[in-house]
C-alpha cells in the first residue's frame, strides 16, 4: 500500500512542469540542477539526485502521517522481543513465567499485554489451565514432620538363661510390641529444642522353655512369660537431607515369670514359681538413612540397671505336704543390659511402612543378697546367683 502511494505521488510530480506544482516538496530540489527536456513529464525533474531526494521526502512524510495515526490508537505494549502471537486483540493475556502451550494461544515471549483499539477497559481472558508437570514445585522443602507414629510387630526369638549354679532355661518364645511416638511441631510448648520426641512402648512375650538343673533334675516345656514397658525422651538431629539420628534417654520396667505350676522335676522335686523385676534407664541412639528403595534404622542401647527384685515362691513348691514354706525375696543391685537392632522398612502405596528388624538383647545381673529361711523344715541360705540372659530374634511389623 505504501509503495503504491509513493508511485502515485511521483506520478503527480512527473506530470507537472513548474516548481509550483511541487507544492510543499519544492524545497527538496537540489541546487545546480536544470531542466533539460521540456516535452517529457518525468524529466521535468532534472537529475537523478533530485529524484532520490524527492523519494526520501515522500517517505518521511508518510512516516510522520503514520505516527500521527498511531498516537490516536490505544497503546500497544510488548514487554519482550517480538514474537509470533495468536492472542486475540480484544483481550489481555498475562503469562506469569510458565512455559506452556494452549490450543487458543501461541505465546513465545515471557509476558505479553495487548489492549483493544476500541474498548478502554479490556476484559481479561481466563488463564488457560497448565499441565500438572509445569506447575512449580519446591524440591528443597523438607519432608513434613510426622507428629504421631504408631507401630505394631510380632517377634519370634530364641531365649537363653543361665546362672552360675548351672540352672538354665532355653527355648523359643513369641513376643509382641506396640510403640507410639509423638513429635511436636516447632513452636509447640513440648518442642523445647532439647527434647522433641516422646515415646512409649509395650512388650509381651511367652513360650515353653526347657528347664535344667545340676541338682534337682529337669522339666521340659516349662511356661515362661515376660512383660516390659518403657518411656523415652529424645531429640531428632538432621545430619543431612536424608540422614538423621535420635539420641534418647528414658526409664524401663521389666518383669519375668518362670512358672512352676507344681510340676515335679525328674528328681521328684516340686518346682516353684520365680518372679524377676528390673527397673533400668535405657540410654541409646537411633540412626536412620535411605538404603536404595528401603530405609535403614540402626539402634544401639545401653541399659543402666537401677534395681531388681527376685521372688522365689516356695509356698507352692512344697517337698512335704505338711510343711508350708515362705516366699523369699532377694534384692539385686548390680547389672546392665545391652541391645542392638537394624530395621529395614519399605513404604507401601498407602503410606504404611512394613519392616523387618533383626535384634539382639543381653542382660547380665550380678548375685543378689542372701536370705536365711526355713525350707521344708531346714534352715537354708537363699540367693540368686549371677545370671546372664540372651535373646536373639527378629521383629516383623507395620508403621502407620
């Protein structure tokens, strides 16, 4: 269109024979030019340089006219380098930095605003939906802290008790554990900065053990059971984004029952019930780290023995039916416990964790005090010799 307009102006110029016909463009004629041919319209413009100057003047006038027209329009703003766009001109489209494609738009620049020519208050188009894979995510944000954690498991294990008087109980037992942990959020009253983990656990196990002595014979498949409860306080410490450790301290209570049930040994002795009760301080550390698709938790613990009581229920272990024997209680003051385990857990799609946890638990309790009592009509010194207990097995359970 612009080229046709220029040609039309030149045609008019060429058809005129006087300077007056040039109108406003007469000043564009260069000095030193003369009219050589009076008979031809185009040659009225005397030389090539004069024609070039005239064309430039026409183009400059057209540019000025377009600028005047542009000032009467609504502003058009582009915030980036030119790019192809199929955005409707009667609306405003603002992209906030996402890279996406839409069937109605094809925007390559980061942000484009287009205002309508006629409507001073353009309407906004509804922002096209973005594919979920283009939505921003914060990959550096830490995993949410689990405030409440429950676990339940079953543990088959091998039990081995032996003391210095050559009394032993061996066999397999089956136990159950229930644990609960509370981790308050930051800013909570119970999150003190020193303690931010609170836990409690319950343990029960039972089994039939083979009882043997060097002096009173043996009893096969004698029932044994144990119960244990613990309360713990700990502190979670992040070593990296995936590795953490939790030192902890607490208090524990352990009770064991070795049932006699008036059973008679191979040497014709009635066997009595024995009760052992320990109070101790568990002091340990738990470390957690990823292991491929699994999570591995290593636990090491030292159990500080506070006190123990051993009760021998001689009242039901009568050698002669006409004599009633007393129950004898012995105090235990020294000892310690050790335990260690490694837990391999795997998260299911429903966010439940299944795990297997091989473990070893060990106790060594030194000899108790001595009580002199009458048993079966004779004065006898009763004490509990130094003894050792070892438990080896594995837990299988759920965390939720």
